[in-house]
């Protein structure tokens, strides 16, 4: 009877640990903070994920933000139609 109880407690602990990791993973995906929290676990199960995340970080730093509406675009200033009539 004691052996069965030990097995049940062990299985319960493993199930609880997996449940906590599943909950943490779903929460991290919703908030978009996955790399820092789940990174070590992902590297254990999928080693190529580290290279993939590094490539994503490099691409994020390379992106150029879009100019604001009505701002400069390709070196020329965008002129609203009202100002174009006043300038001519």
C-alpha cells in the first residue's frame, strides 16, 4: 500500500509541475514575453530555438519605423492639399 501511495504522490508532483509549466507557457504567449521566461525550457527540448530567437532579435533591431502620416517620405516633405493651394 505504501508503494502505491509513493507512486501516486510522485505522479501527482510530476503532473503539477507539467501543469504549472503549461499554465506559464500559455500566459507567456498571451503577453508576448516568451523569450526570457520560457527560453531555457525551450532550449532543452528544441536546441535550434536559441538560434531562431537570436535571428528574430536581429531582425527586430533592423526594422525601420514607419514615418508619421503627413511627415517626410523618401526625403521629400508631403504637402497637404490646403497648403499647396496657399503656396501657389
